[in-house]
């Protein structure tokens, strides 16, 4: 490829990056497409396009773009770690683990790859291995990967009890039959209940069962007790410190109680519980 063509591609990618910074994703994609016309297999263009698509929420297309970038530049760790994170969000955990490993082989100091490795190990139930990878990511890049605050099971139970005491007596009476469960991370099955599937990084909790509005004496299944599940690791990743984690846990609990009462997402947003 001639230097002039490379220069034109780099200029187009600079324009795309400027559009991303300005929130103009359509403009960024247009510049990427212009660059791909000059060289359809340009790894840098596919990488920038993947960033745009992921920012836009088009995860499947983003994964394809990052895959093309990584295969075009197999020694470029950021291509693999970006593919790893996107694959994780798509619930493709084996692909995420493999891409993170490729990134670490290309650059053992790629903090993002170590962070994705911690996510995969956490999802697989290897909490000790997840903690080691998380600490390594933090050591490599403490600003990008701060260590999340921690609450013990006992502290969470106490916070839930305190939160419930602020609810009306009638609501507490209804909640007496609702189990409130703390889990580390959501399963692939739980994420797949949503359309489109929820990100395993973003799902903070859910209510399972019939809401009070949906219960019917003609449907015995609707009378079964419901369940509220809270995800400790995702809640912690949303918080900068312990106090923010406590607030996030309370908001998430109230959000899921709202679903139990029959409120939809618009109702919850109006109440500041989105």
C-alpha cells in the first residue's frame, strides 16, 4: 500500500475518532466506510469500526469487526482484548477466554485482557482465579480498572433488612413470601430471559414470578412465591466506593420490588429507580 493511501486512511480514522468523541457515531461509521473503500482489509479501520459499533450497542457487528482486526493484526493485543470483552457481553464465554489469552500472549501488559480474564473466571465460579486476574489488571492500569468495594453477606443482609423497614407495612407483608437472594454474577440463562439478552456486566438484579397485578385466583401458578435476585459483583462494579455501593444496592432492591408490585420500567424511571 502506498504511503499516500495509508496517509489518507489515517486521516479518515482521525476524523472517525473525532466523531466518536463528539458522539456522532453515524459520522464515525461513514469515515470508516470511506477508509475501507481504500483498503477493505485494513486492521486499524476494522478496529475503529468495532469501537463505534460497540458504542452504538451493535455488539454482534462489533465482534465481527474486532475479529477482522485481530486476524489482520494478530500481534495487536488491543484487537484481541476488545474482541474478548465484546464476546463476553454476547455471552460467548469460551470465545472471550480465548481472545483474552491471545491478547495476553501478544502483550502480557494488556490490562483490559486481564480484566476480561477475571470476568470469565468469575462467571465460571473460579473466584480466586478471578481475583488474581482482577488484581493484575488493577496493578497494570489502576485508573482504568479500580478495585470495586466489597460488602460481606452479613452486611448485605443487614442493608436489605434496613431498606425493607422503610417500606409501607402492606408492602412488607406482601414481601414476606418473596425470597431475596444474593448471587455473584448472572447466569447466561438469566441474561437470555431479556430481548435482546442482557449484558452479563450490566444486569444488577431481577424479579422472577408473577407480580401482584398479575396474580389471579384462576391461575394457581401465579400464586407461587416470587424471587428477587441481586448480583453482588455487578453492583460492586457500578460503585466508586462503599457508600455508592450501598446506595446502588438499595436502588436495585427497590427497583425489583417495584417489578414485584407490577410497576413497569417507565413507572420505575419516573420514581428515580431506573
